[in-house]
């Protein structure tokens, strides 16, 4: 089951990258997705296949923000390099 989470997030991340490339605003949305799990009618309205649940989401829309390169703080994600 865990691979389903990985697949879904990989898809959403690629959607976010594509949106950014197109100058479209995008934001990963987890809070609303989590909250929706408590609302059976809302989940049903999504029309997902039987047995599926919402795992992640991406809001997209027009934005006035101009994306530009920025320095990433690499210390935010601990990384071990194996020899
Ligand atoms: C897995 C994930 C879930 C997120 N869920 C939400 C959300 O529910 N609501 C929201 O406003 N932003 C959400 N975000 C966006 C973050 O709040 C933040 O804007 C984004 O990660 C960029 O952060 P940074 O500029 O510090 O790199 C989420 C981001 C990630 C990676």
C-alpha cells in the first residue's frame, strides 16, 4: 500500500514542476485532503474508483508571482551519502 502514496506524490510533484514551468501557480495541498477523509459525501463526490481514497492534491491557478531561482537550504533535508 505504501507504494501508492509514493506514486501519487510523484505524480503531483511532476504536475507542480510542469505548472511552474508554465508559469502557473501551484501549491501542494495536504491539509484539505486529510480533512476531506472525514466527509464521506465529499470523498464520494470526487468520483474515485472503488477502494481509492484521496492521498494528496495540488491547487493550480493564475498567479502574478514570477518564479525565480533561489538558493535551497540543503540542511533542511538530512542526507547521508554511502560509499
Ligand atoms: C507534502 C506537502 C503538503 C503541503 N500541504 C499544504 C497544505 O495543505 N496547505 C498549504 O497551504 N500548503 C501546503 N504545502 C505547501 C507548503 O506550505 C509550502 O508552501 C511549500 O512546501 C514551499 O515551502 P518553501 O517555500 O519553504 O520551500 C504543502 C507542501 C508539501 C510538500
